[in-house]
């Protein structure tokens, strides 16, 4: 007897290789109906931002092409998830729905409601893990609680049994005798009406093939020098896999197993050739999801409750200067302009730019998280939340509040010749390296020769870093004293 069809509901798992929900549907037998449902209102207040939407549109098109090559197609719908799935069941006669789990608080809540309702309808529901190496519930302290410090979390992950071997993409995907109606990706309104994505388009190749190329680039050009190179924004020293991982165009199991096989082990039995340093960063991603899953309020509120009373300032002019890369601090401005142009910012510079917002300007970390959310192509709620709370000193395993990044010293250390600043702040490109991170210190003749006018072609610093650091530490001292 032929099995009735299975609907595979694609979300942030836009790939055919190592996709557990798709694999299980194929093993069940019968036709498989791949579906994507656009329901951003279900994810408010953290519905995807503009840069994420651009990427999603490209990735959906690539997924549709991959499915067509396997004899299938992607059915696209918009609307409430439960209502849409029920309509698809009526249209197709499907008796099972499979999906891969997500871990954002609103999505977890929504998916639980959907699953219960479908089971009451008599639908067979299967959910799977495609996004993480380990489920957030699987990793626990000795007393059974969640971790708040990375190193013991990392060690606990290393003690876990190895993840299952990644599965290859299927040779074909059985189609139903009749396809349900599908909307066009263009009808979802994901792409800008006014062209602003040219820089993003030139910088990225969304989709499963783009992810595979990024992984190859990691092995060929990055991982061996990763321990030192990852902190140098002027060179290609990072993997740039983050948006591909976020949209599930490649899975963490595939990345982990590939890097581990490439790196091999040294005489101590540790991963060699930069492999250990890179895979540690992959576990930081796991830690971010662990934290958000167990502390769902942290997307909007600090984990450390004393920071609810932090005396943040409100200054729209300063916030705008930071967003536009016009703070007068070249390393900060280069990062913010790279973000606006390419939809991405180097991780070292993310820390510098974030520290400047929350400690030099004393503006709320939530303002920064919102801006990154709208402008990053790799905007991931767990990673974004952890990163901003770490910088602000109010999260798990947070940087001590007195660690205030000096944007000039950081620039001189990690961009010593100024390649990164010159690339993204071209009005400073002719300055000598000794002044490129602090142009206001350059002699008048040097500025004239480089065609730099402080306060004209390039802004003066909007705050004095030394005075701002003192004010930030005083603000922290007040909430610490009142705990």
C-alpha cells in the first residue's frame, strides 16, 4: 500500500544535504511536498530584518532550483502557519508533517501550539534537530541546570557522544500526482523596492552551493591561520559561514566533521592546523542558543537583573552618528560602514563598535541589537543577544564591565597598517598608518597632504574616549553599589 504524502515544512534549514526532516520524510515513503510559509507576524517583535529578508529571498530561489533538479518543487505560501498547514493537508491529502526545530522563544511557543493542534487533527508530526550539534536541553550542569559560563559548557559538549554523520542530499524527491498552488517568492515582498542591496549582492552567494564554497574557502585559505587571523579585519581571516549557518544552507554537523577531518590531531591529541580554534567558535554558537532557550527574556532584557537599573542615556543624534559610521573614531566607523554596505561586520570590529555604543556613548545595548538585527545578513537572535549582552556586561559569561574597548588602541593592534580603515573609510586612505586610527592627532601638514579636514571631510570624535570610559565606570559603580 502506498503511503500518503508527507509535507516537509522548511524554515531555517534551506538545504537538501543533511536535512533530518527531509530524510525522515523520504524514509517514510510516498510523495514529499516541500513547503515554505512566510509568517513574519508569528515572530514579532523579532521578525526578520531587511538584510535577512534579502538573503532569504535568494536562498529560497536556490532551494527551489535544487528541488526542481531532484524532480520536485518548493511550494511557497504566506499566512498563519497552522491555517496554512491545514489548508495544505486538505489540498494534498498528506497525513504527516515534518519540520526541523527552531529555538527562538516566540517560535518555540508557536511551534508547540501548531504541533498540538495538528496531533489533535490526527496528523503524524515529526520534528528534528538540524540547526545545532546538541539540543539546548541536552547540555546541563551537574545539578541539571543551564550553563552560564562558556568554558564548562564547552567541556560538557566535548564529553557528549559525537553527532551523527551528515547525510548526503537525496538523489531524487518523489513528487505528488498533483501539486498544490504556490505563490512566487517575489510576491513575499522580501527584496527592497529601492535598490540598496548592491553591496550585499556583490559580497555574498546565498544558497547551499554558496555555503559549500564558503566551507572550501575555510579549509583552503583560512583555518590554518585562524587562531591569529580571525582578529585581523584587514585580511580574509574568518570563515564567513555565519549567514549560511543561520539560514541552514549548511548544517553545523557538516562543518564540524569536515573541519575535524581536515585538521587532524597533533602530538598531544588536540586538533591541529587551526581546527580547534575554529570549532571552539562553533561551540560559542551552540552556547548562544543554549542561553536564549533557557533564558528567553534576554532578547530584550538583561540576564543580570541589576542592569535593569543602569542609567542609559537617550541621544538620537549620537545613535545616528554611530549607525552611519560618523563617530570620528575610524575603527568604529569602518565597521559600521562595512555593515551598511555588505550586511556583515568582522567579529573583532563588532565588539569594538558595540563597546563604543554602550560604554563610550552610554546608549542602551538594545538599540545596538535592533540595528544589527535589521542590517546583518547573519542576524541570528541567539548570537545577537549573547554578543550584545556580553559587551554590555549584563549577560552570561559577560566581559567585565570595566573592560572598555579603546577604539584607537584596538585599531592600532588589529589593523596596524590601516588596511581595513582605508577600505571602508576612503576619505582617510591617504593618511600614514601612524595616524589613520586617530586622525585628529595628525599635524596640520599631514592632514593637508592627505586631503583630510577634521570636522569637514571627516568628523571630529563625538566623545572623548578617556572621559567616556570614566563616566561609564561611574554609572556601573552606582548600580553595583545599589545591588
